[in-house]
C-alpha cells in the first residue's frame, strides 16, 4: 500500500501527486446515500415500520464490508419495509433528505469543466431520480421498489440491466458509461463511502472516499475525512 499523506487537515492522499486537473477526466461517478445525501434512505423508510434499528444494523454491516453479499443484505432490508406507505417516503424526501455540504459546488465545477456526471446507487430510484434532477446529473442507476396500492410490497423490480445495483453493477455501470462516452477507465473519478463502492473505485482513474468507512478510506487515493465534498477541488483543480 502506498504511504498515505495528509495533504491538508482532514484530506488524505496516497498514490497521486496533487494538484491534478479536472480536465484530465471525462466522467465522475457518485454514490448517493451518505455521499451525495445525508441519509441512508432504506434506514429512514424502515423508521415507518418501527424497524429502523434492525435495518440500520444490516446497512452498517454491509457498508463496513462485514456482510459481503450486498444483494442478499438489501433483499433482507427491503423485505422488512413491507407495508410502508409511499406517503412516508415522501416525508423522508421532504423532511430528512438533504444534500451533503459541498455537493452542489463539486457537481457544478465538474459540469463546468466538461465532465459527464453519473449517480450509481444501491439505493432506490424514488430518491435517486429526484437527486439526479435537482443536481442536473446526466446518468443514474439505482434499484426500483415494488409498490402496490400505495404501499411497499417488500420486493424490488428487476430492470433491463439486472436485478440489484450492487458493487459489481456499480463498477460495470461506470465502465459502461465511460465506454459510451469514448473514455478510458483512467479518465474517470469514482466517489463513495461504503464497501459496495470499492469495485467502481478500484476501476476508476481516481478513487475518492467521502467521510467513509475505514476500509474504504484505506484504499482510496483521496480521503475527505472532514469538510464538504467540494474539498476534492483542493486536489483536483478546475
């Protein structure tokens, strides 16, 4: 492992020599929950079913990498959401979900520099579609919750690309969008916080951990441990 250096307080780099330039890259991919936004959506939805602690414990184990089968862990959590009304998800969206500090600034800087933007989430389209629209992100991939009569069924809906967006699917999506844009993998940036982000981070040209789990911080080339997401611009300048 390359020696990690604290570039400035709360900002650690390894394996690269800053400053880099955004113009070296053509695509930036973001995780959503706890990266672009301040919550883990599945945990907040579970609150309506009185099962937040149970679901949050599974989420934490999956993000730490203790649970290695992300798909199965997500199926378990979604099954516990059965019966939650869509109206509760609207309340989570309106009253609990916020963009993390520096998110708008970083996305704006990347778009101004000509980078394509991608949201790739193990969370749900109910939230991802709104985040994508509000931030002006071009591409998105996330999971679809099955809804009947205004309530969650405890299942997810298969999509044309597969069943669940896990770590392997995040990696595949990053590389697929890069190829679509005529970019090499080394021209991509991947930003995340949990173990299921590691596959896309490893495939990218620059891996960024944001307030991440220890295993993710240890493997990222840039680790933002304090402050907002726009601190990436201290390392990769517009």
